[in-house]
C-alpha cells in the first residue's frame, strides 16, 4: 500500500475560517422556534489533523455584548449559553474558533436570530368564511379574508404570526408575505398546529394598510380512506388566525389581530381546491387590489368567528414550525409535446416530479383550460387508473384582455405527463413550466460511478425523496393517499439522512408520531398523522419507526437532544410490544403487513410474502428492545438499559430457538428472514452467522440474482451478503436488469423509485394491482448501501464525528465516489481503477477522524482530518472464468455473467418466450447441470447453446481475463 496526504502548509499560509454557522434545525430564517437554540458551526481549514481546542461565542443583545467560552472539541448542536431569547427579541451571535494548530479564526459573520413565537396567548380569534343565509358552505370551500389598519410613524419592525385549519397565504398591501406554499403544512391538527413567523416590515408603510388571506382546505378538510369509503377526518370548515405585531422607535407596540371586524368572501377566483382533486381558478372573479388599502369590500360579508372544526372545537396550541418550509424548488421545461392516439395533447417533462404547472396564456374571457396529470402513459394515453379516486385535475378560466399567468396555489400533483385540453390557439411549450415543490431542505449527499444505470438508480432515489418529503414523509405523491406511512420512512431514514439535511423535517414528524402514539397506549399507528382509523394494534416494521428513526437521526446527526425527547416514545413502543408477546416470548399470531410487496406476492395480496410475518414481527421486537436499550445507555438511564437489554436477550434466545436451526437454516427459507437475523444482530455465533450468509447467497443464486424481498428485506439484503463475505452476490443483485430488480425500472425509463418491482410489466402494460405507484421511495433504500459500501463512506460515531472509509469496489465498475455534508463539514470517499491498482481518496472534515479499511484487505487504521490518498493492488476476480459447457452446473452458469448471457441469448434467437422462461423460471441449483436444466428444450436449441458456450471459451482462451 502506498499512502499520500496533503502536507501541512507553513503556519503563515494556513487558512482557517468558520464556513457555516446555524441555529437549531432551520437555517432559512432568522426566527427560531426554541428560545435557547442550539448552535452549530463548521470550520474550513488547510491544516491537517485539525481539532478544535475552544470556541468563543459573542452575543449582541440590543447593544449589550455577552460572551461565553467552550473548552473542547464540540461544535454541533452546542447548548445555548446565554439567557433565553424573548418572543420577538432580536439578537446577533458570532463564533470564533481556536484549533490545535495554534491559530484562531476571525469572528464569523453575525447570525441574526429572533424569537419566532408569541410572548403569550394569541390575541387573534379564529375566523372563517361566511355562509350565505340559508346555505351551507361546501366542504373545504376556499375563500379570502381581508382587513384594513393604520400604521403609525416610526415603525421599526412588523412581524406576522399566522396559522390555519386549512392552508393559507397572506398578503400585505398587494404583496405575498413570503415565498412559502401550503402553510402551515400537515401535523396532528387536534394536538399540534404549526404557526409561521414572518418579518413583514418592508411591506408596511405609515398610514393606511391592508392585510389579505387566501384560504383553502388542504389536508384539513380532505377525505381519507380507501375503496370509496373516504370521509373528512378533521373538520369541514376552514379558519385562520392572523396576528400582526408592530414595534415603533419610541418603544410602543401595536397588535392587529383577526376578529369579527374582518371581511370575507367565498366568491373569489379559487372556485374549488383539494389535495387530491386539484384546483379550479376563474380569473374573471379576481378582484384587483383586494389585499390593498382602499378596496371596496362592501359586497363582502363579516368573517365568521369561532368557526372551528366539527370534531375539535378547541384549537391546539400553535407552536413555531420546526421543519423547513415547503417552497418552489425548481422549474422544469417541457421536454416533448405528444399527440395521443385519441388526439389529445400531452406534455412530457422527462422527469416524474411533484408540484404543479405554471401557465402563460392569452385568450377570450371565459375560455376554460383543463390540465390533467399522470406519472405514466398506457397505450399512448394518460394512465389514470393508478390515481384511483384522485382527479389530479386543475382548470383555469381566462379573464381575457391580454397575457395571463397562473399556477395553482393550494394543491400538488405527482406527474411526468400533463394533458392540456382546450388551449386557445397553438400551444407553445415554452408557455408551460413544471414547478417542483417540497420542503426546502439542504442537499447533503451525492454519489457517482462508472455505470450510468446505477447513477440513474441513485437519482431515482433522490427524486423519490424529493417528491415525498412534502409537509411530512409520505408513501406516494399522486393518488388518493399521500399519507405518512411509518414503515416507509423507517426503512428509508438512513438514505434520507444522507441525501438531505432532513433532521428538522423528521424531528417535526416524530413529534406527531409521539402524539398519536400517546392516544393509543403506546401503539404507533401505521400512518402519522393517524387519519385512517385502521390497524390500531401494533404492526411490525411500521410502528418500529418510533425506535428506528430517532436512533438513525442520532447516528447520522449526533442529536442527543432529539433522542432524549423521543426516548419516552421509544420506551412506550417497546412496552406495547412486550404486551403482545405470546408464551414463547415472541411476537406471533397477529395480523402483520410483513415483508410488504415481496415480488412473489400476488398483485391483490401484497402482504403474502415468502418470509412469514411472525418472523418479521419477532425480529422487530428484538430490534426495538435493543434500540431502547442503546438509547437508555446514551442518555444515562441505567435501570432502563438493564431492563431492555435483558428483555432483548430473552427475545434473541427465543427467536434462535424458534426460527433458526443450529446449522444455519431458517424456518422461512427466504432471503428477508436471513437478512433480518443477520442485520439486526440476532444471531451472533460466528459459525452460525456464516452459515446464514452462505444460505442467503445460495438463495440469491437460486433466484437468478433477481430481487426476492419486499419493503422489510430490501434495505437489508445487500449488507447481509456483504458482511458474510458474499460481495459478488450483492453486486449481482444490484446490477441485475431483469425483473424484479433495482435496475429493471431503469430499463423501463423510470425516473423515480416504483412502489412495485413491476409497476410496469415486461410487456409494457401497467401492473393490474390496485396499488401501483411510480414514486415510492422505500425500495430506494439501497442507496444507503451504495454510499456506505460501494463508495465507502459511513458514520463510525454519532454525527460523523468519526467516519468509516471502507470502499468495496464492484468488479463491474471502474470508479465510484460519494460525498456527504456532515455536521462537521464535507466528507468524501472515492476509488478508481488504474491498471492493476486501485487508488482510494478521502476527505475527512476538520474536527473529525476516520477509520480506514482499504479494499486490499489490509488492517484498519485511523487518520485525522484533511485529504488522503492510498494506492493498493486490485484484487480483481478471484480467478479467471473457467471453461463452460452443457455439462457445467447451473450454479456455474448463473455465477458467470458471460456464460449466462450466452445461454439465454442462444435460446432467444430461436424462441424469445422460451428465453424468458429460461431466465425467470430456472432454479439455479448447484449440482444440476445445464444439460439437465434444459431437459425439455429441443435438441437444436441445446446445440446452439453448446456452440455459444464453446465460442465463449474460445474468446476467453484468446484474451485471458485477469482484471475488470
């Protein structure tokens, strides 16, 4: 092994600075949700092996300067050392850092923070839309509200606080107050409501002013449920609270609050709006200047007061939003204009995305344009069946008189294709843009390799996350569902934590999980917020989000505070599981979703997996007890640690006794079962673990290296094969293109992760199953293994305080790289083949270290921060592939990709259907010859196969293969 690192520069040339400084979770705004926000900073330096010695903090509070000093290395989520920030108070804080190189940075740029919460109870009343005498307001009827007020001289700051039962946007003097959409998001409305805090000083002026509010139903009035039995869950009428705080130079304060003096109308331009249905807008009904001073609102009616929801008369306490807001993130042009067989005009944006369309159009007043959205085409037309009862249709009625621009305000769709009906005149594709929306999280993870298909797979996982991290982590963004399924995020949370800074987003959602759980005696519902009212008993792998997600966030972000906040939820879930154990000490005999969407399951029975649901449940029983014990150890809860550790050991013993033979076979001889026993650490005996791994690899081969796992097993199997020495089998699974596989959707043009392995069947038709989404991130959890193993970057201590640099080059790749913006700065790992050697490069952020395990099998060693490079021999294939023939074992053919391809291509030349049968249905036994496997194959085809294999042998003899 040869090693190089950048040599330290002379002290006078070293450059060290604070490159990022943030407070708590949100870095997009000066307003903080916590009066004592934790602080984090990242240092950039040219010094090798740099470590922080101390940090100095300086606070400017209205001209009074305070300071604090931290001795030691901590720079992530450091406790606030000053007095709490009062509601509305504005402070500025700076940091400078001293390192072990003897230098001290300059003071950072000041971080301006303000208390983004009210100093007391709301003065604003909840106001809603008026009902016309004798008429009932339709469910979720959108509308507008307005109020005029006077601002005195000497205004220094105006702060708007607002929240809603529904979704809203506020305007002051004709301008929107911010660029956020779908406020205040979706939380467990009965118990927790977000409020927004917005600095609106620049929109106000001395004298007369006006505030206006757009209001629609959003998630609050949506109908939830399946099979036509959907119904409203929260309420049927909308309401909003608005409170404007004005501060003046002379110290006086003024409050403008919503109440009975406000005016409202339901006759505005938003005719109807729904998350699933879409939005209808009639521009003829837009009253110019409605949110500005001097508008004649005499035709408007007094806003209704206390028009709260039917089921929850009292408003939950509104607290500042923790998650970053939903915003317009990206715009995408039309890639292609298609004309369908029926003559319809369909726009292809080239990417399955989540958002809506923005149009620019001219035409006659009253002309109505309709926009329908879908993820795929079937028979050349929009495929609407997968949407189920979601109309996903927007319409715009023109006002006339020139060019008009419109974008729906309170809905979103999952789509790649949009059908445009009744466009006036010739359609210019430049007049329509797709607007991508999701929570505005900071991108933190990247991956690239020499295989374009794997790059597309990774990109699909990224886009799947983008589309489903909108207000909360949903399962899908397009059909009549879009719910916070706990199982999906449980398996995807490691990948999510790498790709984006999702700590604030998931921290917010976990608060709702704990709330919903508290109403169910510790049981976590399968969706959060819990709007389905079904499966109220514990469900394995879904409810375990209560223990898994907090632990993942602790591992990836080092947030001990979040772990402490969620600890009771973790214990409550563990205790709920203990109550459902049977006499054997395992979790058995109850309804489970199991290894959901195992590809062997029929389309109408997605839970009918090869791995028994009791094995999944009992494995997760161990997993959650084990994580509760680990959390207790971190938090110093010694009694709980002893309790849950002992219980976990009891479950481990019972699991091994019930489901695992001493020789390493499992009762459910299926890949998910073996992966659970290995990756959850249930089986610890080295000999037995190796036997489990060997059988897992054998099962992978027997299945032709096609996927045989569902939601539970898929995130685990590649790691389970890797840790038991079967990296080749893991590679074959990853790079397989036949159905089912990760890359099969890529061959079908997928740009997001599918819900089913075969959402599009091999004949090009759409899977007939009722659940057929083309944007489900769960199966994209393989991206985490690509980061940690293929490229080789993983956390070795909470928050990446120590990294694990351990690339495991795939034989089919020439290079791979990954980088991740850790809480301490950018870390990266990369490798590249060059002749018979592999060069490994890594960047270790300042203030951290890394344990390095190189692909040549040399011993691990530790390095400090900085750039490093090593060159090691390329192990390449264990040996050159041998000669193959009809007498070769089926296992030898399957484990030899060239021989396998030659065999089925020879059959395909005669009979494509027979080739498909050969590929899909052959069980690749170790001791069965290829000749025996083809026992019913006509002699001419056998002869051609033999000839193809002979030709392959000749090629290999002529050009020996030693390295990829």
